[in-house]
């Protein structure tokens, strides 16, 4: 979640500068990769019946953050 938040902050504050856009893209890419790994783990936890509510909450938060980063990269 931290790399996604950093990427969003960079795009929001300094998105019009090329270095900030490239940095946000790299950091956001790392965050998206970590997000996919966490989503796989959460789906596995749901399938096993472990902490369904918490896993579902994490899935929602990661999907929203990932979509926000991708949207800001496209719009900026």
C-alpha cells in the first residue's frame, strides 16, 4: 500500500513534471506487483476460510488503490 500511496502523492502534487511522472510510474509498478501478490494471498485465505472479512477488506482497499494509480497515470 505504501508504494501506491507514494505514487499517488507524486502524481497529485508534481504530476506535471517528467521526473515525478516517471518516478511515480516505477514506484506505482512496484506497488501494483506487490498488490497482485497480496491479492493472491487474500484469495487463498478466503478459500481456506481464514479471516474472510479481513481478507475481503484488504482486497477492496488494494483494488481501489491500484485503480486510482492507474487512473492517475493515464490522466496525467
